[in-house]
């Protein structure tokens, strides 16, 4: 049981480049989300999905796109990387969208640097 | 806006003592509150969830309290060990399929 798998673990981008951060879970979880974590700040929600084909914006969605074509996968796309997007990105999943009684399972993170 | 505050200063305690971490929140009445552990370079790991109608929850050496009047949760680790050294995050389910996280408190347990 792999849980939540994120790739790549590290990435350096030049300003203006685009890329996709991959996230996959094998637990048949309904809910998936992307957070970014910056020093001294809590995890901030970027986008989330309550099921295949359904996505919505979180607290800091600008500059990012998501899609959820399958239950398992929830990729995060950076459209045109900016230095302000330098951060550690975490994907998380939960059995139910309402989270009732469940915590999140997190991936190990992607450390992104934009130069 | 909703806000979660955790002590930004690291907590240093001696092995065997009880560690107590605080989570305060404003402008919200969450249905439940969660605690996570995060080690350097790793993703957070879920520890405990407590609902608004529960005053206290225990799991092995961990205890969480939830005071909705004070808008505060306390997280206790009894008989602490050096292996308990990590950052502990508080999180609130705010409804609308969203959870917000505090910045965390770093705990150091000295042998």
C-alpha cells in the first residue's frame, strides 16, 4: 500500500516555465487536495477535489491549475512559474470529502525552486 | 478571516516530562480539529481528530482537549521521548471541504 505518491521530489524551474507536479493515491480516497508550505506559515490550500471530474479553488489558487480525470490522480500544473511559487508542495487525500472522522494522508512533498 | 495560532517558539523539555502544545483559533466554530506531526523533509502525519462535542480524546501517550468556548485546543504528550521531537500542526475543518492549518510548534525532547 503506497499511500500518496508525489513526483518529482525536487525541481528547479526558470521563471516563465511550466510544469506539472504529479500526485497519485491508491486508497480509493474520494477527496484530494494540494497545499503549499512556506517557512513560518501554515499549509495553504491551493486546489481541492471531492471526486473525479470535480475540482475547486482553495485559498491561493492563482497561477495553478488542476484536473481530476480519475479517482487516483490529481496533478497540479504551474502555468508560468514565478519566484513567488518557490515552496514545498504537498498533496493530501481523505476517504470522504467532508472529512468526518478522518484525517488527511499526505505525500512526501515536492520541493520547488523557481529562479 | 479564520486564523489559527500556534506558539512559534520551540518547546524544549526533558525526557519523561509532559509536553503541552497550544492551538488557538479565531472567527470560526469548527466541527472538528486535528493534530498532525511533521518531521523535517517529510509530509505531515495525522495523529488525532477531536469533534466539537468531545472535550477530550486520547491515543496511547497522546491527549487532546478541545474548548470551543475558549476557542483553544491543547495537545499533550506524556512521558515524552527524544523520538517525539518534531513539529506539531493544528488543523481546523472549516466546512466547504476545506481545512486550514497552523504554522506548527517545534518540540525538542532532550535525553
